[in-house]
C-alpha cells in the first residue's frame, strides 16, 4: 500500500456539501430475494474446484503406491478421513471461522494479509512472508488445477475403452488451449450457465453415490471418526502418508474464502451446507461402497459408478465441470494478480475489463499467456492426473497454513480474542493443516518440488519488486523538491504560461513531480492550470466513487488531487478527473495533457539491492506495462519526460 503523503497547510477547495454518490462499487452481496439465484451462481464459481475432487481423490487414496491394501477397515478408514476433512477443514474452519475475517466483504490471502497488518498496527515480516508465500502457492494452484481437473475428466475415456489412451493428453491439451483462448472474451456471457451446469453435476454426484449406498448401507458407519483413528493405528506411517491423497478432497476450500467477495457469506454458506457437502458425502460413500463390492474398481472408482450407457455422457459432463472449475481458478488468479499489482508487489500489467455490469470480470493477457504455458508444460511433464496429484497437495496445504496464521492474527488483534481461545481454535486448525502439509512434503521428490520452486521464485520476484520500488521511492524523495518550496519560488519568478491543463502524475503528493521540474528546465513554460495528481491504493477492496477524489487548492492555478482506489479496482485517471465536476472543476479532454516521468534504471555503485537482485528489478521494470496503459490515459494526450535513475 502506498504511504499517504503528509498534508500541507493549504486551504482546500470549498465544499458546501458532501459530493453526491456517483455509483459505488458493489461487492456482489445480495438480499434475501436474490439469495436462491446468487446461491446457484456461487455453485458455478466457488465450488467448481472442490466439486470435481471426487474425480481423483479416492482413486489416489487407493493407489497401491501407499502400500495400503483394500480391506473393509482401510476403505472405511480412508472414507472417514475424507468425510471429516470436509467437515472440520472446510465447514468448521473456512465456513464458520475464516470467512468472518473479511476485508470489507473481500477474502483471499492478500486481502487477509492487509487485514492482519491493520489488526497488528504495523507491517510484520511474519505477516508479509505468510501473505506473499500463500499468494505464490495460490498462483501455483491456479496452474495445477486446470491441468489435473481436465486430465482426470478426459481419462474417463479409458474406462470406456483403452483405445483412447494415446489421445488423452492431446485431447486434454486441446481443451485447455480452448479454455485459455476464451479468457479474452470474459466469463460474463456464459457465467449464467455455470451455476445450472454445476447444479446438474452435484445432482449426478449425489444420485450415483446414493445408488451404491443403497446396495451397501454399511459405509454410513464411516461418519464415526473412530474409523479414521483406527486407520492411523493400523497403518502407522503409511496411514500418515495417505493424508497426502486425502487432502485432494478439500483442494477447493480456499476458494470459499477467496471468492467470498463476489457473492457474500450467506449464499456461499448456504450452497455448501445445503447442496455441495451432501452431494460430496454421498458420492464419496458411493465410491467406497463400490470398491468394497468390487476392489478392481479402485483404479477409477468415480467413472465405475456409472452404468455403461451413461459413461460417455458422464465423461462429457465431467469435462464441462472441470472446465468450469478451471475457469473459476483462472479468474481468481487474475483477481489475485490485480491485488498484487495494486499493493505494490508486482509490476504493472495490462488489465482489461470484460464486463460492464459485473465486478471482477477482468482479463490480464500476460498472466493468461504464462498460465497456459505452465499448464501445458505440467500436462506434458506428468502425463496423468495421478502424477499431477503429487504436485497438487503441497500448494493447497501451504496456502491453508498461511491462511490459518493470518486469520489467527486477525482474531487476536481485531476480534479481541484471548490467547487461550486463539490457541484452542486456530491451534487445532494449524495442527490439521501441518499434518496435511507434512504428508504432502513426503511427495516433494516425486513432483511436490514443482509448486514449491514456483512459489519460491514468485515470492522472490514479488519481494524484489517491492524492495526495489521502496528504494526508488527513497531516492526520489531525497532528490525531490517540496511543493511548498516550489510554490514560494513560483511567486518570486513566474514562468511563461501556455493555455490548457497539465496533469503531473506522482507517487508523492507533497513533492514536486520530476516531470514538472524537467518540463520547466527544458521547455521553460507552465500551463495555465497545473494538477499534481497522486493515485493511492488503499488497504480496502474498493473505494466508493463519491469518496475517491480529494482536491487541495495550493493556489488559484495549482491544484493537488488525490485519487484513491481499493486493491480490487483498476485506476482510471480520466474518469477520476471527470468525477471532479462535483466540486465545480471541469476538464476539457482536448486541452488536458498528462505528463509522466519515465525512469531508466541504471546500476549504482552502492545499490540497496544485491547485484543480481538489482539486475532482476531493472528487467522487471523494463517489462512493466506503461503508466499510460495502466491508468487508462489517452495515448495522444501523454508527454513522457525520461530520466536516468541509479538504483
């Protein structure tokens, strides 16, 4: 978050009344009348990931690599672990507790990081590390989820006939390329179909599971947690290692929290408790009943649930469901990328809005292209959903640990919970999270190293960018001239004035923008009206338009304007200038010029960053999107004045 500049002792533009509300951003919360509709929509966005977990969870639990034979005790034990993971981690931890830690309605690990910093009252290395590493692991999850979900669905063709085996990977890659190519058009056109499709999907899950349960109702006994405890007692270390597969059942739990801002707590909770959880429980029980009756079905118990005539339609429905699940994760990754940019942890990227009516419908071309390359590389490298399962769990459990730590800080600092209560509640959550993380750590050598390496690299890049920008800010502050001093000099010697309005963008509203000084130095002129404009990112998801613009009148022809946005919003400077009309200020677009300082970074003798970090930061700076694009400024009204800056 950008530090607020110290206020100057200058009179403000007189305002006789509060500015009217121009159109506040909404967070997607709905009233009771819209609850059914929003709940169905939440099914399509929030629960796609966890809703497709039955495709591969029990298949991996029964994988012979764990060394656990298929017996009644082992099947019921694994089933009990899956069911109680859904109950304790997803229902109790996320639905009942973590979703309370919202940043003005928004969730997600970066939003939680900002909330934890606010609760603590300062920036902490623990909070920063947990937030950034959790976000980096979420990005890894965003690459792995489309790969494993689509692959597991297409692999259902092998159950029908082995003739499809050579074509599974090519078909999966074709589906994924189509999915990522579609991103530029946005999800708003087909978003209304996501919910109904997932309603059908969850109904099919429940019905297929219920049919098998009717044939062997004894699997209902797995609701007794003692079966899970007995499983650990009987299998020892092998039982602990099996948790690395059990965790696949809760891989979409983080989406409950991350997507909360789109729908609000009530629809997300209602969809889970009334629809998703019962369907998942029925399906996992049905798969277990099938394996008890036919151990050979453990190779792919989900697709063996279906009768032969339903198999191919089920493969088609499963593929569609995994595409929807992947779409939700990709959209969440775009949102997290925008948060990282706005909070100063990522270089600027081009952000396109794909819907005029829905908040959060954005497309980031650079992120989309890199994700597609990563997904295809994973599919080609692993070649099967079983191989990808080894890489999947570590990313999910790492994010879960980060969320638990940050939520505990919020509970202590914001909710004023006592230390014993925090230790009791979040200590229990953390113990379960660490158990899952430890079990998945055993798979690091078989693929788990990939998301860890990716997260470490991404976390390093985010910290490098943040530290580099902080260093540049300090250098700029030392080399800049205070506005008060410049105004005094301006009174002593007025430069030649030219018609029009000049808008100078700067990150420090109390200092003279470097572009203004360069313009005076080289062109020796000043426009009739000068606007010193600062764009600030606040520690809240969204800032209402009526509260966005603040204007200080430094003198009759020099104004300072501050424009505030939330970390879930995309800045638009021309629109902010138009909004200033409520204060009586009007801007003629054809008479307004935007002056930007363009920094060319060069190595310094004693850099604040290490040599290789410095080179990486300079490379990131060169590849960042221009301020013109990022702030939506018309290209034909921009004047860039460059300067070499030693970092």
